[in-house]
C-alpha cells in the first residue's frame, strides 16, 4: 500500500522545488474546514484523496495522481504555475452517474452504465480537461 507519511514528505519537497508560492500542509483530521483553507489557494496538491474532489467542485485547481477521481479536471504533473480550470459540468455528471446502490449492482445496472461510459471514453466521445 501507499506509505502516506513518506509520500507527504516527498511531495512537499517536490512542490517547494516547483514553485515559490507559499505551501500549506494540511494533515488528515485538521480542525480547519477545507473550504476555509482553499478559498484563496492557488491550487491543491494531493494523492487521490476526496479533498481533491471537494476542491475541484469548489473551483480550486488540483494536482493529483492519475487514479484520483479529480484527475479528469486537474493535472497529473507538478506544473504548478499552469493549473487548469476546465468546465466541471461533464465531470460532475460522470461522478454522479457512478454511484449505485447494492441492488443496482446486483441487477447489473451498474455494469451496464460503466460499460456505456467506457465505450464513450474508448471512442473519444467524452470531453477532456
């Protein structure tokens, strides 16, 4: 699995090397609400945490790993001086369409829709960030 502490130490050094902007490290369990911290932030850098989704929804640019749910509307590199701010509507619709109940999974409905989305991606029918 991921060594979270090691990744955090490494990424902080890499972020500091990539920008002269102030760097704020937010640890899990922070008592400060996320939206208070990202309100004036240039961007958010995280592995694949749900905070990336929250930040992207709030309009804060995100830098994440490719497996993050926020990767389609963020960057997967550390080109911190060039964040992206794409339209998030299609991404939000996609996220919403990927939540299923246990009954929907058991009936095959989830598989049907995930296969449908995969076919759109394979044919390039979905917008890209």
